[in-house]
C-alpha cells in the first residue's frame, strides 16, 4: 500500500489499484491509499493474494437505515443494498456517500424466510470504489453497546 504522495512520485513506474479512502487515527480527513500491483519496467509483479479474517459472501439484500448523531437516531429512513457480507463487515450501497465513522441504525427484512432483524447498529468505516461506483464498508457494533450510550 502506498499513500497519495508516493503514488504521485511513482505513477510513471508503478501499476496500482484504484484508490481507496481509509480513516486513519489522528487524521481528520480520510487518506487515499493505493495497492501496488506491479512495476512493469523492472518486470516485477506483486502476487495476488487476499488474506481476510473471514470469508465473504456476495449477496444483494435490501436494507433500511437511519443515521445516528450524538446517540440520537435521526428520523429520516434511507434504503440501501448490502452487496457483500463477512463475519466482521458488510459492503453496502447507499443513495448518498456516508462520511467515515458515521453511526447507523439498520433493519434487514428477509421476506423469503419471514424474518426481520431490527435495531442493528453499525458504523460506516471507509469507502471502496468498485467499477467506478462508491460503496461503504460498515462494521457492526453490538446492539447493547450503543443502547447503553443512548
């Protein structure tokens, strides 16, 4: 991974992935990072290996969410789509870009099995660009952890 400034210095020499915006402790704004894929002039290629702590499942599940500010659930309800689920995170599509570290209250209705999961709380951690479309990576927060702070 390289920073924006390193990318600018090496863009003529290195082939990199699309940028990803990542929240970094101590920085007020997200930082753009790039994954180095190869250095063609040197004949060097980075082996593609993805190591994750959990398996990912591609899905297309609609969900509803509300933004939480200062422990208060805002009244407006938005619709989104979950595209990818793992043990520790989800990749969601929302009608507008969510600022990093936005708290969310979510509801997922699975009509095929007649089940609704309500009062799920999570945090929009960073954004990911896939084929030019912006997605948000969200991490669930235990329901009782947020409820205790409200």
